[in-house]
C-alpha cells in the first residue's frame, strides 16, 4: 500500500499513543501499523480536564483532548530509540494558538522534524477539539495546505506517503471537494473518519450526554456513518485508491464489513479500549478465514 508493506491490515489509530511513548509495547499486540500523534510543533497541555468520557451503554467515548502532546521534537527523540520495526504513521496538526492563516508553518515543521522517523504522514484537519481547525477542510485552504506539503515531499530524495484524515460530518458536496483536492494534489491516501460531533441515536440519557458537553464521539455509534463515507469515497476514487477506514470497529465482523465496503486497511481505537488487545488477533484471524 502506497509503497509500504504491512504485515497485516490492522492498525492503531492516532490519539492513543500521542507522544510515541508506547510504540514498542503496542507493537507486541500484533498491530500491522501504529499511528502516533496528533503532534504539534510546540508542546501544549490540551483542553481542561475532565476531557475523556466513556458511554458504556453505547460502547462509545467522547473526548475533547485538544491535541495535548509534548511537542514534535520529544516524540522524534523517542522514535529514534525504538526497537520494534512496526510501521509508524505520523499524525500532524497545528498548535491551538496558531491562526489558520499560518497553519501551514506548523504542519511543515512537524513534517520536517518527523520525516526521518515515520513511514507515512497523516494531515489532521478534522479534529473537533481545536477551535476553527475544521475550517481547514474547506476547499481553498485545504488545497493550499496539502499542495504545500506535497511540494515539500517531492523535494525529498525518497518521498513519504501523505494521507488526509477527514471528519464524518462532511456533506456530500464537501466530500466531493475532498475528492477533487485528492486528484488535484495527487494525494497518497485518505483516512475516513475522525470522531463525530453528532449525538444522534445514543442510548445514554440525553441529560448525561449534555452534562459531558462538547467533544468528538467515537465507537459503535460512528460505525454506520464512517462506512457510508468510506463507500462514497471508494465509489468516487475507484478501486485502487488507498483508504484507511476507522470508526466503530468493535469486532472482527465490523472490520470485515469495512474491508468489504472498500477499506484498504483498518484502524481501531475505541474498540481496542472496550474489547482489549485480543481484538487485533480476532480481526486478523477472521481475515485469514473469510473469503472477501
């Protein structure tokens, strides 16, 4: 996939090991790849606590972490010391205090610092927890941002794959814009999807959800929408364009559903939290035993 050989198609989504502190340990669970971050140029504390909430009745999580991380340079130092050979994706973003007009500088800094220690990059403009970040998904700023990074990448002796992570809350028109941008800048792949700001159809009582407040929802309630977005993109981009599917994969059956819907690879996060490390093995065993 985009020039890389994955030992298996099950990855860990960004946000779990933001600072690349547990890469070697997580590799022991059998992941085919691990995505670190989201990393920003400067360390930042993220949003005020509490900022992570479980909704057990829905097998879901709401988070408003806000790109809390120790800065890109600290993560680079850890990755230089790692022992495992698992493929690493570097998920990059901008600092909260950086205005959108200057966002490219933050993404460029992270790209340059991480270049030698990751296998692919993911541009995160879809987190709902950094003010105004999702405005970068609009066609003009996103084209400029991705085009700038692709140009930097092309100047490297051996370019690395660059992917874009998108929100599940985009309209069909916005998704069509994403498709146009992908083709225009010759992007290497997409990750669909990030967390949702929707609260539709939850079993958790409404007053409890309202008490939790703002944040991105992940887990089982996201499964159907993330699959819808995946199918839409697969239809528009053809059978061979790399799309990593994430969102609501709570079982081996969920992963198979994503792959049948057109996913090239899958990632887990909330399912990993609720189901435990055995989920990775279960998904891989199912893939070996099922004719897709």
